[in-house]
C-alpha cells in the first residue's frame, strides 16, 4: 500500500526531496506545505503549495506521513518538532541512486540524496541531510538535524554532533569528533576534533569569527 506524503518546504532543497520520492516506490507526493504566504498557490515540481501549518492540519486526512525539506538545520528541527507534537509520522526520502550498506541505520525524516555512499555500520540521525554525492564511511555517527552538504567526504569513524553543518566539499579525516551546532565552511579539511558551537573554515580548518 502506498504511503501518501507531504513535503514541508518550498525551496530548492524541496525540489531534490520531491525528486527522490518520485523515484522511490510507494511514496506518492500529495502536496507541498510552506509557511511563507507568498508561496501559497505556487508549485514545486508540479505539486501545489497548499499553504502553511493551518492548511496542513485541515488536510491531514489526505496524507499518511511527511518530511521537512528545509536546508537550514534549526528551522528544520523546529518544524520537525512541531509536526511530531501534532502527531504526524515523519519518513525518510532515500534516493534509489544512493549506495547504502545493509546495516546502516537511518533516522526518521532524514534525506539521503542521489550519488551518496553510506558504508557499513554508519548511523544517520533523524532529520539529517546527506546531500548529493557525499560519502559517509564505515562506523560514522551523524547526529540529528545535521546537514552534510554536497560533495563532502567523511572517513571512517567520524562523529558529527546534532545541528552541525558541513559545508560543500568538506573532507574529514578518520576518527575526528565534531561537536554540536558547528559550522564548517565549504571546501574545508578537518584534521582535528571541533568543540560544540565552533565556526571553522580552511584547509586545514581554523576558527573564524
């Protein structure tokens, strides 16, 4: 039986998530939700934006589950918490072009995009994004609401704390621990552990103000 899904968010990331659902079996997209009033009535990949949270609540009987398709980690976490409080089921969008080992665990609401590789015994948290062409090697632990941007490469045994952003093209050496709510600039090379809340960039990366 098909699982009818809604996508919360009407931005570029939502387009990629919709494409993943279209390529998956048994997850037809019903509609798009976005709190921005100017997007009401517009369309994403041919699917109508019905409005914001009130519109979703009014039409909850038309869907079985949903996902938050917003790239910003804090915004995605806040909306995911609201949806859970309203009793919505959250599902993951996993592009069939991703290569995922059989023993990988992926949390509810995660998005795994085309061309990604997730190797054995890695763990992906709830509402995390493993974006296009990223690689997550064996035994990595990716926390909730992390965004691993396109083209990132995480070597084995890396851990990434909740709410962290790894900018596009970042490389992380084996065994590094990256804290919560960290921002790593695009193209960085991470060779050492990073504490919670830090902002770093460069190759090798260093703190930035």
